C-alpha cells in the first residue's frame, strides 16, 4: 500500500466502510511473524482496511485503530497494530 492509500484509509469513518473491508481480530493473529510490508500486502490482497477490526468474521463489535504521539516509531506502531501485538 502506498502512503496515500494508508492516509485515505486512516481518515475513513465507520459510515464509510463495509464489513467486508474489515479483518476479524482472529484473522490477524498468524501475521505476527511477518514483516510490516508482508502484512500490508496481505491486507491489500484481502481488500481490508488496516485501521479497522471486527470482533469475529460475522461482524460484532467494530473498532477503529489510531496512534498516539507518544514517541513510538510509526513503523513499530503499524507492525503492532497489523498483527494485533
């Protein structure tokens, strides 16, 4: 994904996204061992927005993920967010 795509996705609201564009928390558990680039590729191939997660594959609670300005490197925050760690 390009920086522009990630910026656009990060600016989306709950009303802008479909449930088929959101990965379930359980779907990302196996991605912890992958590089951030490979994880982003996985999200792009699946058509998922990396800034949203849903409780389970059928839906449930949906959350939007954002980052605080707390000194954590962006690459580390993105990697942790994408893999649920």
